[in-house]
């Protein structure tokens, strides 16, 4: 019995020695260059047979002791013998002991010098076959079979994947006309749920075709991107994001000095931002944008700071404590939201804010939108409620006022047809406006324009205005009632941007024109007038060069219902004035029963009307008026009656239109508010249901865990 035991022990020792010897030999054989080159050749042959293309690998190195694998210079060609994928270096360190717990743990991996050339073009609206499609097709069947086998086998513990450190350097990927590259990416994950991602010199270039068929080149670069995650709390830091695009055509303001530099196809923007994301679950995200600065060196758009608290739930973005600052301008609102569009769910874009309050300096937006505001340094206090969708914007409860309250404006309005510039319409109703003291002149002096009749403007005193204005395609319209210390004036004027003319009409039942024009002998008048002023710079420049002068170029036709000069009262006076820019010449006709008074006059400066040159004329009717004169007078009265009736009808139609617009606006606002309330209610109900479901799932999980512990205890 002792000998048998001795022999058994000897045999076991010999076998163990043989096995260990074989393992040692196998270890050295597998680690040998000869074996690895044979394995490399075999692997390459299998890949070439599988992909039906050329696969080249310069060399590999596998260390079974440390489970460290390295691959040098990989090249895979597509079916057209083009180099589709190239890689200079690949290295991975695998944790062998983690495999015992069904974990694939890569302690460190590194990729260097990756190049990928991918193509998938369309020809005559037909998709061509992508040059990488054969790779997908080659492994698709294996993946399907593997999935079927997995379904047949009993489910066990899932295999998990963990990577502690990953480094990628010198990466370049191109897809058709698009390209992507990064200098370095570093990913690290610790066992304390800390994840850090650092990306250096991330860039992308791509081409797109705009609505006009022009090719727009786009280029984006991020100098540094940092992501830090600790216990599901993310910190994001984007340093020096640069975006540039070019449609290879002149800018929209080329040759148009009055137009701003705003052009979405000529952007040269630099952006820095920091965000703190404290909650991420499914489609829900909550966090705070702590810092955002941006500038466009060409447009002159500068954003010195933007910060807000945000929440995202796939359908909506909610904003709170929103603050935006430019050099001098600061605007803020307490809360707002954006409803995100979805064709699948039939949802369109919409947005709404609480009252926006702030202090604005219009010169901050001058280069971008309106160079004429470049000297507008007077601060304006602002409050407004804002809402809209992808077709229109609505502005409610607008209030604008200066620090001294000498200028106050209350208004409301909207912008419609945002997607069609030819149908775009900007409409605002000025509910009330007051300008007192010298604020009128102060406002006008903010603009670098020639100033006419400033003395007359000052003589009007405090101004009260109520009316509206429209901005249409190549046309602006203004109308309303102007109350002054010299009288009340009803007016309408339009600016024709196509033909470059300012046209309109005005009327007043009582206006102290003598006080306004510094002509004390002229008393209050009741009159109506129409005018046409040339605002074309080229035409005006020709006349200025030829004749000189400082007057506007145009004509005025007026009918004075009643007026007085010194102690003489007159009625039904027709006045016509024509100005060539240097001299304004006019005529006055005042027919009477026994005599007709008339005169011609001329002047060269509106600020020196006392120097006006007048040539009077008198026509006496010894036997009364002739039949022709009476008929002419009768026809003139009929024309005046018709004109008055037309004016009344026009005013009535304007009031009705304004009333209908206000009614329509209120209905739209009511509908938007109802939709928003319904959306908020639905969101709350959904959140409540999700919370209820979450609690039920947690309860079920706890119950299952308790049952599992009880079953385990019973087994013991």
C-alpha cells in the first residue's frame, strides 16, 4: 500500500512537471517573434479572405505575462484598392484576473496615427455603395448568428467592459467632403467613479449647399475640451472654440454702408463656455451654464457673458435666471422655455419668456445690425415680454424710458412671416410716447445724419405721440397723432426703398405754424398737406454738385382751410412749394368774392424763414366772379369735400384694421397661453406618472431583493 501511494505521488509529480514544462515552453513559444509572426500571417490571411481585400500589418507584439498587446502599422484597402484605414500604433493592456469575474478590464489602451478615408456619394438622387459597406456586410452574418446562439443558450452573468485609461493621438477621418481630426484625446476612469476626458485641437471641416445653390465652407476648431465626471456630476469646459464659414460670395453689406455686418454665411466666431451638469437620466438633463463668452471679429458681435440654469426633457428646454451682457448692455429674465420641434409628434418650435428687463446701449449692436447707431451712447431702460414660434415673434408690454423719464414709450407689436423676407412684416403699435424738454434733439444727435429744421422741432415743445409703424419689404410706413404745444397733427408717411422717396400727408385743425417757423405775423392755421421728398443719395449728390444748397429736394402741396396774417384772415388757400435743394419756390392762391389774393415766395434756409422773399399779387372782380370762376370754385369745394370724406374713411379703415389686428393678436396670445398651459399640465402629469412608475419599480426591486434574501436564508 505504501509503495502504491509512493508511485502515485511520483507519477503526479512527473505529470505536473511535464505540464509545467509544456506551459513554460508554450509561453516562450507564444511570446517568440517566430510564433507571433506566424500568428500575424494567419490572422492577416483570415481577414483578407473575410473582407476580400488587402490587409497589411507590419508587426505585432503579445506578452502573455503582462497581457500586453501591441500592433504596428495596420492598413486596410477598400474594394477600389484605396487605403481606407491606416493606423501607426495600437496598444492595449488587459487585466487577466478581471476575466474571472466576467469583466473585460483594459487598464490602458493607446491609438496613434489613425487615418480613415470613407466615401458614400449620391449620383442623380441614387445612393452609391459606401466604400466601407463591405466591412459591415462581412461581419453582419457572424453577428446575427452569434445573437441567435446567444438566445438559445441559458442566460448567465453579463460580461461587462471597463477601460481605465485610453489615449488617442494624431487622428484624421474624412467622409466625402467632410473631415475630422484631433491632436490628442485622454480618457481616464478611477475606481472612485471619477472620469476625466481631455481633448486637444479638435477640428472639423465640412461643405453644405445653401438655398441659392452656393457651396458654403465650414470650419470648426476647439483648442481644449475638458470633461470631468464625479458621481454623475459633470463639469464641462470648452476653451477657444473657433467657427468660420464662407459662401465664397461678397458679404450682404458689400457696397451698402448703411447695412450691418450680420451675415450667417460669413461668420468668424470665437466661443468659450463652462457648464455644470448635476443631473443626467435618460432624456432629462439639469444644470447651469456658468459662463459663455463669444465674439465675431467681422460682424462686431460681442457677448461678454451669458449664464442661466437649464433643464432639458427631450420636448422642452426650461431656462431660469437668464442673464446676457454685452459691453454696456445687460438683459435678464426670471424664467422661460423653448418647445423643441418634432415632425414625428407634430410639434413645432415655440418659446416664451417672463418679463425681460435691462439697460440697453444701441451702439453695442451698431456694427452688426445698423451702423447708423454707432454713436447712440444714450442708455435706454427696457422691459418687454417675449414669445413666438418658427413663423412669428410677439412683443408685449414694451416699456422704454430714459433715466430722467423725459422720454417714455409704451408699445406692443409682432413680427410675422419670418421664413420669407419678401412677406416679412414688422408691426408695432405705440400706445403712448412722451418726449419733453431737449430730449428730442438729444435723441436725434445720437445719429450721424444731416439735421433739418431742428429749431422748428424745439419750438414744438413736449411731444405726445400715439400711432403705429410697419416695416415691409423695401418699405416703411409710419402713422398716428402727434400732440405738441403748437397743436395736434395727424400724419402718415412712407419710405419707398426701391425708388428712394419719402411720401405722405398730414393735417391739423389747429397748428401755430407761425410760432413753429418763427414767423410771428402768421397766426394758427387749419390745413392739410401732401409731400414727396427725394432721399436718393446719388440724385441728391448730382443736384448738390450742380446747385449747392442745404434744403431737401422735393415738393409740398397744401390746402389751408383757415389762416391769418397780421390782422387779415383768409380761407381756402392753396399752397405749393417746390425745392431743388438750393432754393425752395412756392405759390399761394387765396380766391375771394371781389378779389383773388396770390403771391410767390422763395427761401434758402429753413432756419431763417424771416428772410423769405415774397411777391404779392391781387386780382379784382369788379362785377363779381365769372361763371367759370364759380364753377371752378364749386368743383374745388367738391374735391375738398371728397378728399375730406376719403380722409375720414381712411382714418376709419385704419382704426378698424388696428382694432382687428389687436383682436387677432389677443386671440393668438390667448391660444398660445392655452397651449402653453396645456403643455405644462401635460408635462407635470407625465413627470408625475414617471415618478410614480419609478417608485413602483423601486418598490418591486426591493421586494424582489427581500424575496431573494429570504430564499437564500431558507436554502441555508
